[in-house]
């Protein structure tokens, strides 16, 4: 096959693979069987091996990791990755709302309410629209470089859809419930220890030094926050989520925007009851101030932003806290 022909075929294969990825991961409606999909990727890899000049950074062939790493490199985050303060009741949410309203001088405040996906925080860093680094949160300042593992996740873009100088985003890597149950069945059969829950399974999979293991674990990443952006201007969190979607990230479609705390609390109650119907685990909901200038006004403590809070669902089986036992003793 001549270069010109190979070029056309490689382009067609990449287009087709991209269509199947979107159908499979975002619309949850697979369009071809896994076997047929693998054939497409194998043909692409073969052509790129024969014509290395046809390899591009966004090619699906760039997702299959290399050999296992010796260990993970440290990655210092550009901005510290903070954690969320917690609310456990309606009253906690109302006092959060009161604090926020006070701090913005009584102005109207609108919130975006999202699922709190029960997974592992990851930070993805892009330069000139290409994925450069993917890292765990670590201690918030320094995380582990797990780029090779994150590249194996089809919903993590290797190249963004439109030009941007620097974009750093935060997301949650997770393992869907179906994949978790299947993995534990396989491990049980193989006599390997099973994972306690999907979050541990996702964390264990991303901490694998061999990217082929991570690639086999059907992980996904919902992206929910822009940590740093040089190349576009955005005024609200709602716009940020739309921007992330346009750039090719998987962004959760289920979210609610309102300034009325009654509506916010009933929306949270709705999902507290319905969450078992979701194909992935959530351990609460996250309430975030929508207006980015109000976020700047509110700022953050050394540990948590003042413009967001996590409402934690009551755990199914109330775990006995050590303090309770201590008190009894
Ligand atoms: N698990 C999640 O689905 C989720 C987690 C966070 C955070 O941890 C988080 C931490 C911050 F400092 C600021 C915003 C955040 O927004 C978040 N939004 C989410 N949807």
C-alpha cells in the first residue's frame, strides 16, 4: 500500500473509531462489537507501524500504554487541589448558604448542584490542546504521574477539539457498577482478593504500574472543574461545563442550577433516594456557586473553597465510629 492510500485509510479508521467511542462511552449505546472495534484499532496500529509518519498524538493507538513503569513520578500541581467541606443535613446546607450570601454582601447567589461521584480525583493538564500529564490528587500539592494509565481511558481526550494554550482540569475517575461486579467475579474465580467497593477498585486500577492492567478495567472520568485556563474567558460554572463538553471531555449531564435553597434541597433529596438506579456510585451531591466572580470574592481556606460544599448521603450501613466504642468503654 502506498503512503497516500495509507493516509486516507488511517484518517478513515480514526474517524470511525472516534464515532464508536462516543456511542459506547457517552451515549452508552455500542454501535459495533468489541471484536470488530479491536480489529479497527489493530488495523490502525499496523498502518502506523508501517508508516510512522502517519502517527498523530490523538490517535487511538497512543492510548495503549508502553511497558510497566518502575514507579510513579511526582507531579507538583500548578494550584493546590483543595478538598470539600461537608454538610450532613439541610441545616448544614442552609448555614452554608447563609455564610455565602453574607460574604457576597447579600447579592443573589445561584448554585450548580452535581453528583458527587465516588471515585478518585484526577488532574489532567493540556498544552496546545494535547494531553501532557495526568496525575492523582496526592496531598493536594503533589500527586503521582499516572499519565500512561489515564491515556488508556477512552473518554480522556488525547487532543482537545479546539486550540487552547493551557487547560488544566479536575475530574473523578470511577469504575461503573457493572464493571466492578464483573471484576470481582473474575478475581474471585482467580483466587485474587476482591475490591471492597468501586472507589477502591478504581484507585487500585489507576495505581497499577502496568498500563495494560488499567486499560482492562473499564474506567471512566467525569470532568467537573477547570483548574487553570489560558485561551478562553468564562464567567460561570455552567459555561465552564459546556466548554469542557465542547473540548471533548465526558461531563455529567445530570446537574441542577438554582438560587432557591428549597429547590436545591428537594433536588438533593430526590437523588438521595434514586441514586441506586445510577450505573455508578455517588456518595453525595456537590453544591457550587455558579458565578465565578462571586467565587473569587469568596476565596478558599488553606484546605477547602468557601464557594462549594459536599452534601454527604447517610452511609447505608452506619459504620460504628471508634469514638462511639471509646465512649462505651
Ligand atoms: N466527586 C465529585 O464528583 C466532585 C468532587 C469535587 C471536588 O472534590 C471539588 C474540590 C474543590 F476544591 C472544588 C470543587 C470541587 O468540585 C467537585 N465536584 C464534583 N462533582
